[in-house]
C-alpha cells in the first residue's frame, strides 16, 4: 500500500501520431511505439524464420512490425525461436501467461478437455463456465467480507457479496459488454426516475439522457468501436473516427473536474486501477475514492478495467483490492491471464447491474466455452493462493531494488522513473525505449514498451527470483550501454 501511495502521478499521454500518414506508416509507428521493432539481424536463406516471415508479409494483414524471429515453444519463463535461441520472457505475451509457458497442469487440462468437449455454444449449459464464475466471485468476495459497496454489497439474503459473471473471448469484448450493460442500466434508471441524488427533474423519465461515459487520459480499453471510443489516444482513434458519441475524457488521477464531467447524464465511468499500456501508472487512492463517491451521487456505474493489472499481477487477486473498500467498483473486466493464453474475457458485475441484463440483451458464440473455462478454473486456483501472491510481491520488490541499485546514477537523467506494483513494473526513460527493447532482445531478454517512453516489465507471475535478477541485470546493462552511446 505504501508503495502505491508513493507512486507519483505522471501524465501518460501516448505519443501522438502525425497526420496524413499512410496505413502502413501508421501501423509501423503504432507498432514501434509498442516496442515491436525489426532487428537489424539479416536472416540467411536457410533460416526457418525467414520462410515464416515471408508468408506473414504475403498473406497476413500486418498491423504490427515484428522483430525477425519466430517463436516455436516455451517453458516456464523462457521461450525459444525456430533457430533455437533462448529468451527470458518478461512480456508473458503482454501479461497473459501468468503461470508461465507450457505449464504442465494447463497442458494436461487442455489435452483432457479436448478429448471431451471444446465447444457447445451458449445454446447449452456446460459444467465449466458456472464453476469458473463461482470461483471468480467467491475468490473476489474474500477480500472484503464486511463489504457494502459495488460488487461487495451484501446479497438480498445477507450473504457476502453479490456479483455475477458474463464470459467473452477477449479484454476488448469484456469492456464492450460492460459498456453495453452500463448503457442499459442508464436507460432503466432514467426511465424509472431513480437517478442519483443530484438528478434534475428534467432528466427523469427520458431513457436516452443517461448514456454518457467518462474515461481517462492514458487509459487503454481495446480496439472495438466502443472500447476504442473510451481509449483516449489520438494514435488509436484518429483513423477510425467518428467514434461513439457521449464519451468524455478526464485527466487521470485528477479530481478537480469530476463535478463537470460526471453528472446525472453519465451512465458509466471506466478506469484502470493501474494503467498498463499508458505507461504503468497506478491510480491514487483519493482519485478512486472520489470516482466511487461521484458515481454514487449521480447514479453512474464504476467499471474497473483489470484486464492487465488484475488476476494476481499486483500481488492481490485484483489491483483494486490494494485500495480501501470505499473504492470498490460495480463491474470488473478481466481477460489476459484468465486462461493462461487461451482466449477468454469476463465481466463481473454486481447483482444490481446483472439483474437488468435480460435474455437476448448480449451474446457470444465462443464465450464461456468449456475448454477456456476449465483452464480458467485451474488458473484462478493457482493464482489465488497466498504463496503465489506473496511471491509476486517479493519478486516485484526484488525487481525494483535490483533496477534501482544498478541504475541509480542514471536516475534523473536517461532514466526518468522506476515505478509500478507487484510484477507490473515500468522504467520510464527520457527517450524512445525501442533501442533498449531491441538490445535486450539481442541479449536474450524479451521486453515490451508502453506509453510515455516506458519499458514495461510483466514476466510470468511465478518467475523465480533468480530469473528476476537475471532479467533486471540484462535490462540495466542495456540501458547503460544505450545511454553511454546516445
Ligand atoms: C487494460 C486493458 N484493457 C483492455 C485491453 C484489450 O484486451 P484484448 O487485447 O484482450 O482485447 C488491454 C490489452 O492490452 C488492456 O491492457
């Protein structure tokens, strides 16, 4: 908690794309900002990678610029390319492979379920979706047994917590669904005239007036039209305007304009408790508390996007559980590590919200399939243990200490700040982090950049302390080498 309070708020504006770029330039630049730079390595005719890369260029729609390597397999915190080179993976598939690569229990569960039932659609029940939903809800509620806010509010029968789950296939879809649920909630409360305490009479009875959504600078919520509309980054939004109406952007970690932006016409506020893509920026306690209060005042729903920061990455099951209970959300969206790499996403919504979603309101063909949900059960069981969560905290502290020790002379110069929580860490540099990411890859360490010149560190949650130290040492060397040659 202390480290959370100490973390400073930084503007997490992503680099802005210049106007009038061609599509390939836009995608190359977007990819470059995210750290996927082509290496200067020239692949020989015999290279297995070469053929794959040629086919990618010829047959795939390229929205990423990737380095010239093709990954073929992994084990724990390591991955290997088709030319046999080993890499320590501090990307974990962008915070996805929480339990590490080719985890034996995950592999066994996938193999066994594949011989039974992979998919049956939502026309029928399957045994794994409700089992996973129950695990997620029960594990969540344990954090605040005396809770009274949002998803932690007591159920009608007085039992602890009152949330339900909808499964999707990705983080974007989870956010899209959460926004739809909020829109419907807004319509219903407006129609019934049960708006927040400050609602003006004029709003009561008109279902279309409570449809505004507020999101924040530096946030990232996905690429579908709804999720993109709340991702306040010109780089991502500009090629696809006009976006959905009624979305307003507020400055992250600032409450001054809350009264102006969040009013009776607002149905939802969506925020990441720790911004990931935006450059690893934790929300301040007072900021989240103010959002909760304001949402209650105006009858809006508070959505926490925990797609990157949730499911153990902060050292708690949910990043919002680092905060007091009066910062609790009405909905939590999750995805990335939930099935250790199999596509899955989910919305956990308080009963107040879940009750207004009716048959036919929303749907998905693949979401909630028995394969992903079975693996999800295993993941939640393995992540939600004191041993694993304590390890994340300890490993995160070692990572920070090692980097701070090695980079001390550069802090305030080429290194702007080392920040983050658990195994969601960032090193903000004073210049483009891509050369450091490329150098590290050449030395066998995979890293991914984030917004605001930040190198992001999101290794598997069970990475050993030895490998954490090894990764920190390689990274520190690369930053030193780069700043010496700059
Ligand atoms: C916080 C956050 N929300 C949403 C998304 C989108 O998730 P997906 O790529 O699974 O659609 C991401 C992906 O990076 C994310 O980090």
